[in-house]
C-alpha cells in the first residue's frame, strides 16, 4: 500500500508539472537558456561589435590600471547616486537659506544703523534731521519698487499666497526663477532696511521655495530624478518650512506654520523633510551669529527671563482670554482694512490710472507719510518712533513693569526703554498711540508694491496690545492677585508674548504662532495662556474674515479653491448636478477634422472630452487642446500638401507607389506634427482607419464592434509587432519620397491659393485619425449625486482643476475650479444655480433621498435590460415608451 501511495503522489506531481507547462516552466534552466541565446545573437551579429559606453569600456579595459579605473568608476557612481538622496538636497537647501538669511539680516542692520548715524550726526539742526529721517527710507523704498518692477514684478508682495497656489498644483510662470530670486532678495533687503513697518516672514518662504526650485534645476545635471514634478512639490513643501525656520530660528514652529498656511492636505512623508531642513537651517543661522560675535552662544532671538516658579496666577486667565478675543476682532479688522485699501486704489479709475503712469509715486508718498509721523522730535515721541522692530520687541518683552508700583517707587527707564517714556504723558498713552498708529500704518505699508510681509508688523502690534493689558493689570493689582503671604507681582512681558501670538494667529488663521513665540522667547512658562488666547483669536477671526493670505488670493484672483469654513452645513446638501456646466464641447470618436476646427474656435477648454458618439455620449477619455491643434495642423500641413502634389505628379508619370509605402509615409508625416509615443510611429493599421468604410453621413454597420476595436487600437498601441522586411522596404521608399518632398519645397509650391483652399476643404472632410494623439483613457470623473463638500475635498486633495460628470458612463457635464469656487462663495452665474437650489429642500430627509435614489436605480436597470448600450432618449421620447418584449 505504501508503494501504491508513493506512486500516486509521484503521478500527481507529474500531473501538476505537466499543468505548469501551460503557463511556462519555472526552472533553473532559464539562466542557461539566456546565456546560450545571448551567445547565439553575438554570433549572428558577426564582426559588428555592439557600441559600448565609455563606462563599460573602462570596466573591461585590460592592463595594470584597470582595477584602479574600475574603482574610480564605482566611486563616481556612488557619489552621483548619493547626490540624489533627499538628505543631501535638504542639507544644501538649509545651508544656502541660512547664508542668505544671515547676509540679509546683516545688510538690513547696516542700513538701519546708517539711518540712525545720519539722524544722530545732525542733532544740531532739526530740519536737517527731518530731511535725513524722511529721505533715507523714501530713497530705499523707491529703489526697491523700481528695481523689482523692472527685473521681476512677480517678486512683489508676500509670496505665501502664490506658494499656496503652486503647492495646490497650479503652475505660475516666472515665480520660481533666478531673476525673481534676485529681485526678491535685493528688494526685500532695501524695503526692510528703510525701517518701514514691513515683515520678512512671507518673502522668506518665497525665497526658500525659489532656492529649492533652482537647486533642483542644478542637481538635475546629476540625474533625471530631480525633474520629477511630484518630487519638486515635496521639496517645495519642505522649503516653505525652511523659510520660516531660518527667519525666526524657530524650526518646529516654522514647519507647523508652513503646513497651516500653504497646505490644505499635508502628506506625512514630507514631515521629516521639513523638520530636517528647517532644523539644519536654523542651526547654521544661529551659528553664524555666534561666529560674527553677535551672540556668545546659540540662544533665542528675543530671550526672556520670566520667573518659572510662579509665572502667572490662575485668576489672570480671564485677562488672557480677553486678549485673545480682542485680538480676533483686531486681526479681522486688519485683513478687512488691508483689502479695502487695495480695492479703493483699483476702483478709483482716476487714481489707478495716475498710479499706473507714476508707479514709483505711491510707494514714495506712503513712505514719506509714515516716516514723517514717526519722526522722533515730532509726533514720533509719543509712539517710540525711533525704535526699530527688533528693538521694539525687545522692550515689549521686557521682564520689568513700567507702570508705577508704589507711592514712591518709580521705574527707571534705561537704554532703549527711554523711547517709551515721555515727561508729559504716561506709558499707557504711548502704548495706545503706538497701537493705533502702527495698525493703519502697517495695513497701508503692506500694500506698497515691494517684496514685504505682514507677519512681523502684526506681531509687534499684538505684543504692544498685550503689554498695554499687562501694564493695566499691574497698575490695577500692584501687589499681584495672589492672596497668600508671598507677593507675586504681575509680569506685563508675559501679556506681551500672549498678545503677539494671538494677533498674528488671528491675521494668518494659524495656531502654530504659539510655538513660534515659545522658540523666539526661549520659554514655555506661558504655554497655557498663549494657547487659550490663540485659539480664541482664531475662533473669532475665522468667523469674520478670511486669512490675510486668502484675502490676497481673492484680490489677485489666483486659481485657488477657498475653504468651506464655518456655517456651511448646507454644502452637504448641494450636489454636483446643481453647479456643473452642462453645455460643454466634446470630440467624438468618428468626427471629422472640420469638427475639431469648430471645437477649437468655440471653446477655450484645455482638456476636451472624447466620447463614443453624439448619440451615446459614452466617455472614452480626454484629449488635450494642444493635441487637437497638433492633429489639425498636421492634417493641413504644407508637408502633407506637397506630398499629395508629389504623389499626383508621380501618378501622372506612371510611377505609383505601393499601398504600404504610402500608408507608412502618411503615418510618419502625421505623427511628426504631434508628440506621439514611439510605439505609435510603427506602421499599424488601427480600426480607426477601418471604421469610416461607409459614407460619412450614414452610420456604419456594426459600429459597436468597430468602436471596441478602435479603443483597443487607441489605448493598447504598445502591442505592435516589429517591422517586417516589407515594411523596411516601405520605409526606404518613404525616405526617398521625403527627400523628394524636400526638393519640391526647394522648388516651391506650384499650387495656387484657390487650389490650396480646395485641398484644405477636402482634408477637413476626412475622418480624424487619433492613432498619433496622446489620449488620457481615465480622466477624473464624478457622478451627479456627489455632494459639494465631497467634491471640494477631492479637488483639494488631488489638486484637480476640472472633472467630468458622468451618469452610467455617459458625459452629462463638467465641473471646474471656477464653478466650485462660485458655488462656495454663493454667486453662481446663469450656467448654474445658487448655493441653495430649489430642489435641494427636498433632499433634507434621508428616507426621501434613499427612496429617490432607489427609484432611479430601478429605472436605469430597466433601461439596461432593454438596451445593450445606454443612449440618450430621442427627441420624441420613443426610448422611454419601449415595452419588454
């Protein structure tokens, strides 16, 4: 029995082995077979050696130096492969940005010091002091505006709105070039060196992104992996974090802030890239400060010394909450005021026309007004006008209390703190005047056409507001709120930190400003008050106004999708069918070249849908507008016309070419007009050329089968076989015909304009050959019942700019960013409906929605049973009246 079982198992194994022969043999003989086959091919080639690359020649060179050359070659390959690693790119990016940031800070500090030197050297004459105080920033701002306008106007402004749009997938030309980089760096240095209330955080994000783009372009010399679009987007996301990190020496807050202001959805795989590059950049930035003897060691930029044993009393939390709520209203007011100033300049046609002619007049006037009001002997003495932004923050974060702490105890103002002390007014009046004046000055100054940001001015205003509340609390409770025997006086500097984080978070709609504050001050003793104030400020500001960057996006009309925000619950009940455009142009599979011409003239769509026919409207794919234009220009090209002329001349002489050579030549010439794949250049005879065998007006018999073959030939063209000998002969004949065409072009076109027009009319009446066009067989599609909220999520996550709407495979409409944006803003035009369509009220009930969907599905199933291919109903509605047979 054991022998019988063994024989049965061997028989089963033999049977299984024989069954595997159907699918191929997986044995070790494959390697031997490959070697034998390679040897046979080498013998067939004869004496013609296979061309080798220099690296291969080095690898197989005989001689004494061969091992050294091979070792050197391997080291070279290893180094080139390591250049492609992400960490090398990120280290280079962080190093370059740290050097740029340190050099710019040094140049800005030098400019500000020069202004103070000029002001201090003319102390004998107030008029000369005023002239020096006003002329210096006006010249710098005017130079910055003119230089930027001439070299690269794209460098104007913050740069974060543009980066937010670019990271979404929209291509903005000239925003990441070397010319824009130079204009941004020089223009920003002059603008900040003038002492105007401008910031550098937004422009640094743009500068870091340009560094990343230029580094990718440089390192693409070592390998093609840097030309990958997805990789470039990932590196741009890391560069945004580097920009904030090297600006404030705050790598953690920089990464979080860049995620909040530039990304709707963030890929976690980019998280380590941002942290790595931002940390390295911030480290080098602070090391350079130590190397330049500016600092003794690596410390925070605005080091504070708040007490840690008792940083604040719990009863102070309501005051911190008040700071957060007031900062929310203040941030919304700042965004509103900034937008209204820009809109006023644009809507007043007289002012706008005058400023367009005199481009440098507006920045010069704004600088003149602001510098006049901050003149220290003048009105500037009531608002600490002689302090720079950095000095202002240092004084506002001061650990001492400025208000009177007792009957005979008076605080002594020393050093730069003297700017806040005025003999005829107290510190409260100075802080109030500073806040009010700097508020509108910053809102006005950020509209100047120079590279500038608004984060730092808002940060300083928030710190001043927090300091005002803190000083008021210190004056109200001179011995502190704590009731125990120990006296813990209130620290107004902590209130300043809370106010700075709250107001800047309200303007930018971010929470990460809290982390930036902790890294700037080097303390987290006030972590709870800061988080409470920032969250409350965001809650108030987001319900009133968009963020400053979204506001700029709306002003510049950048192609960006706004957020749904709060109070948009009705968006769940609005569907794609309520907002889509139904009347769209399309291309049919059996269309003529004349139809392509009409489509190009009637629409500006970048991607045209390709449908089976006008009756069925089955969506087969999409074709780019450039491809359609290439097909049309190739059909009407002078080369093709000269080829026809040459063939006509040869036919009259009795020298007719064979069908294969003519077919191959036409395929070759038409494919040269459009960027086709190599496989499509082979002499295929796809079904698209066989479909129009019947007259164009009458539908071909068995069109469904032909369509299936045509689709297979369109999307599966890689299955072509190698050219045969006959096709090789046809190729040589076609080559001779091409030479003849060149000769004919040299001799000149003998056709008259009337004959050319007649020939073009004949060509336009021919059916289109799509074999040489690149067709996307899977364009993004939505169904009619997709909600607006889900559509917004899909568009934002995938970075789409359009999507086709289908119903059981039939094309029924199209949704673009324009329709989606108008639907969210609630202002659809005549092509769509309002956000709350009349029929939407019937969808509030879940049961009714489910019942309606079920009924629609039953109807579609019945139609599917009656019709093999779903088609549109006829004009008379006969398709709906069919009865089962």
